[in-house]
C-alpha cells in the first residue's frame, strides 16, 4: 500500500498541473481578447471599465459555480482577480503607449529644433545680386499668379507699386504690373503700400495652412501705406485660385510650410514657451 501511494500522488499532481496550465492558457487567451476590445474602446473614446458588464460577468460565474456544487464566493473571488489582472494590463499598456508617444514627441521636437530659424538665412540672401533676385521673384510670382493675371485681377497694380517685406529675412520686393506681366522694380524702389510679416506667415499663406483674413486679423501679417491698394492686395491673397497653381508647387509649399510651422512650435516647447502667434509692431514701408 505504501508503494502505491506515491504513484497516485504523482498522478494527481500531474492532473493538477494540467488543469493549472489550462487556467493560465485561458487567462492569457482572455487577456488577448480583452486587449483587442480595449483598442476599440480607446478609438471610440469609451471608458476602460464597464461596471455593468463586470457585474454580469461575476453573476454568470456564481451561477456556473452552482452547477458544479462550488461555493459561488470562490468563483466570484476568482473572476474578480481575473478582471483586475485584465484591467491592470490595460492600464500598463496605456501608460507604455503614452510613454512611447511622449518619447517620440520629445525626440521629434529635438530633431525639429535642429532646423535653423529663417532669420539665419538673412545674411546669405543679402549676398544674392539684385538682378538674380529680380528674375527669381518674377518667375515664381508669375507662376503662382498666372490665372488672376490672365483674368485681369491684377490690373490694380498697373503702374502702381506694392512691396512684399519678409522682415526676419531682411527681404523686400517691390512688384508692379506692366505690359501684362509682373515686374520686380528692385529691392530699394519706392512703394505705395506694403504687405509685411515673417517668412513663416508667408509660407503658411502660400501652403494654404492659414487664410489671409486670420493672418491679418492676428497681426501676423500687416498692411502699411496706401490703404486702398493694400486692401485690394489682401483680398487677392485671400481669393487666390489655389487650384490653378501647379500641383507639384502646391505640394512643395504645403510640406515646407508644415515643416517650418512644426519646427517653430518645437523650438517653443523646448524653451518652455509657446510659439509666437502675433507680430510685434512692424516698421513702416519705405516710401
């Protein structure tokens, strides 16, 4: 009899091990299903826990325990522990996900902050000869404003001069319309009115990330000089037929504006202050 007892003990222990393994496998399977459900909850903005659903799970466990002559309280304790394990895993996953997002954002900010602000380009741009600037500006502006120029919407600039001043780059272009074409009169030419602001604001406008009304209202762009001429130019900027601009140029302007905007916001976050949203008092246009 003493020889048989160890055999039965080992057999029972093997059976218990198999049952325990099945319980762990079931717990793992349950948590995988719960994790999938948690993702859907997160996407739909639903809370992590559902008290009514947990009550139903516990009640179902008590009823099932009764079929096997088990103590319902034992079944309830087991299911409560299972639920808490699942919730704890979801919370840990949310924390890890948030941590990864914050780490990614921090790394992205540091990389974006390596991009120099536009004012760094001011010195080399001043070294570009005026005739080169003149040809480049005429080519780009004519390409962007080709449709309104052909439709006569730029006739208000015939024999009149409008300055475009990019303050942080130290750039000033004076434009007029003559013989059905846009001409750059030179950086030092007199102008009747001026549209001025920083490089990013002009990029946001060109990339269609901001509209002219918003930029002027927030004083991130400003008008000086002849009011009527300036307002006409402002309305043209606001009503610019974006679809007439070549697709490749639109995509390039949009991506460049997005990159510049993200870089400025990253600089602000790293320095612990928000990116500037309004311009300081601008100097008057040269007359």
